[in-house]
C-alpha cells in the first residue's frame, strides 16, 4: 500500500492510499478517514455512478460526524481503472460504474471484480494497515453505492452490523440503471437486485434508507418496489421520503448526520 496523501481533518487524518488489487488486477485508490480517537469501528461508504473515491470524501461532510463518534470512514473507488481496463461511452457502464458485482461476461470479467474487491480484497488491505476492528463494520452508500450497500449486506449477512443507503438503486432488474449494465457484466440482474434478494434471503442487519421526493432519477431507483418488499417480508427499517430533496450531494450531506449516528449506535 502506498500513501498518496494525508491531511489533518477535524482532529484526525484524511488519507488517500493506493494498492495493487488481486481482485481487479489493477492499481486501486481509496480514501480513509481516521478519527482523532478511533474506537476501531469502520463505516464503508460506497459511491454512485461516475464517482471516484474522492466525491463523497470531499462532498458528503461525514468526517466531522465520524470524528465525534470515533468511526473510521473508508471511501473505495467505484470500478477498476486504467488504459487496459475496458470502458464504455455511456456514463453508466464501464469505468466509474462497476455496480459492486463480479463480472463473468465478455471483456469485463478480467478486471471488473468489484464485489470481491469490496468484500475481501480491500478489507484485507485496510485491516492489515490500520488498527481497526473487523468485527465492527457497517456499510452505507449513495445511488449505485446504495445498491451495493444493500446487496452486500444481504450477501454477507454476518459482515455488517448495520446498513443504510441514500437514494439507492434497489430494483435494478426493472431499471435502466441496472438491467443493461448487470446483464452485460453478469448475464442478468436478478442475483444482484436488492428487492429480489430481500424476498429470497431477508436482511438481518438494522436498516435505514432516505430518498428525496424530488429525486430526478426516481423512476430508475425502484423505491416503491423495495418498500413493498419490506412490507411483504415484515423487515424492520427506518425509511425517510424527504420532501423536496433531489439526488445530489446536497441531499446526502443533509442526512449524513442521521446516518452516521445510526451506524454509531449499532457499532457501539
């Protein structure tokens, strides 16, 4: 692991690091905020389409909140990158749009192994390099990252003590943000659809979701389908439909304090 930068932030350190990933076969970059008095607990933040590790790190406003609670924050990248990594002209496919799955199809299969990267490769790197507690992890994410947070929490039921999401893509098998991409990557979307996974596997971790009622991408998120699945499966969840809020980081930063407090409670 190489240190790209380390900067003082709310009494702690906001670092950016790179490492050679066995999962993706590429060099990967991630941000990690270490609070001034770490408790060992870790909150993973998975970003959305077109984002790098940097977007949430600089726009979500979570460091001050994490410093107060003693939480470390990890901001992974959203895909492998590089000249030899396949890409697509569409913003929602290829580099910057890994969808947190392991690709099995076509040119994507060699490098687009983002589920393994988030679930195995990056945690091994982080816990080897920093004094953090692998038994005290939580996960959150925005949009495509919300999809990743929900699906990973259901696929790895003992990994995370809590899960939350900001405007998650939660029914990708019925969305233009999911069906084309996941079909190209894996041959189909059903195995990576939070709504279908909830019906099939359930969710044991405490859950919080916030979505804006003025989200310009509402028709792509599948919020109604997921809420219906929560009701059918009688899964407890704190759900906020936030009047007037859109899909932007202004929305994320507005409700980040509630999400960090939610995870701090369950990671305590």
